[in-house]
């Protein structure tokens, strides 16, 4: 089971860390593409195939990507 973290307790630390690393926070479709890429990469490596397929499906379903096309 994953331990949940309160978004509002950590977002400041996350933003500071990302900035210090010279990176930018992803937003909108870039977040979805990054998450989808991660899940697909894991599936390609044959790691947690079922779990990653579920996560990929849920991610796309939340953005109503099933209705596109």
C-alpha cells in the first residue's frame, strides 16, 4: 500500500527542488504525456505490466481521451 502525502504540505518543497535543478513544472497535456510515457516505458521493460496498464487507462480516462479520435 502506498502512503499518501498531503499535496499542500509538499508542493512548496517540490517547486523549490524543481527550480534548484533548473527544471520546469509540467502542466496540462505535458503532465499527461509524461505520465503516459512513464507507464509505457515500464510496460516495455515488462515491469508491473498489469498495474501500469491500469494506471495508463485511468490517466487517459480522467482526461476523456477515450472520446478523442
